[in-house]
C-alpha cells in the first residue's frame, strides 16, 4: 500500500472512530468535521484517485453533513458555517466524467439538506458553487503549472439534480418568509437569496442537455417564488423561460 493511500485511510479511520453518537461534544463537532474534510481534500488534490477513494469520500461527506449542527431558522448569524469549499474543491478535481456524475448524484440529497437547514451563508455559497459547475468555471478547468489549459470537463450535475436544488431552495425561501426573515430588519438580505436562486434556475436551463425538460418542470417554481414573497424573482424566471 502506498504512503498516500495510508494517509487517506488514516483520515477515514479517524472519522470512523468518532461516528458513535455522542462521541464528540457540540463544540468539538464543527472543527473536527472541518479538519477531516480539509485533510481529505488535500490528499485527493495531490495523489492519484481511485474508485474506492471516491466511494469512501462520498460516504464521509454525507455523514459529515448529516452530523453538522444546523439550526433551521434561529441562527446566531447568517455567515457560512459548513465547510463547503473543501467539498467542492474535491468535486472539481479531474475525476473521470462518469465518476464526477456519480459523486454529484450521491451527494445531492445532502446538498438539499444544506439548503433546507443551513445559514444564509451556506445557502448562497452552495448556489455560488453550483453556478460555477454549470458554467464550467471550476478548478479542474484552470491552467496548470505549465499554463496549458486542460480539456474542459463536462458539467457533472444532471437535469433532475438541478431541478431538485431549485425546488429545495424555493422551499427554504418559503420557510424564511413564514418566519419573518425575508426583510432587511432581520439581517437576511432577500435580494442575495433571490439572485442566487435565479442564477441556478437560469444556468440550469442554459446548460441543461434537455432544455425542454427544464422548461417543462421549472414553471411551477414561478408560483412558489411568488408565494415566498419573491415576486421579482418569479417575474424574472417567467420572462427567462419565455425567451429561453
């Protein structure tokens, strides 16, 4: 077994040791998860990646999101908290196309949990990273040390995953609206939320291989946006779908 593989296995073993409920205090769980994800990201960025690496990493990320102490409405602040940067840096690596699609399919239910439970910062950061993937503006498509641009990787997020993200985001807007947090007084900037969600909607249609599928399934979100108090975003989506 190579030394790098042993390092990765050791990181996963550390996580396995603390998977027992109650083994970590509430104050320790966040830095622990952040540290393990950062360590795995660094390893995978600098070593050869196998199917087994992908499977174990996916299992690790899903567990960390399931254990993260999200607070649905009454968060102390709106800053991003879950270490999404580490997750997306791994997703943006130059895995084979089918492997990246498998990873996104497997992680999507966990991303939806982030949209449903995370802070405003988590919400917007996830949208930001998804838009980068849809546009191909990801680390794996950047020039390497030799300044040569690699062959662009295909978008790894499928049509249904885009729709699921949009629906979950709009549902969260409704939760914030019902809680009275969709106004400036509460510290929740509705303009940022609406812009991020509109970007995913628009980019999803633009980059979706089956644009007709998206045009057929996105219209119900127009009423959902309006009901969540996002009338301008609803109007923008309606106009975009007419012009797409």
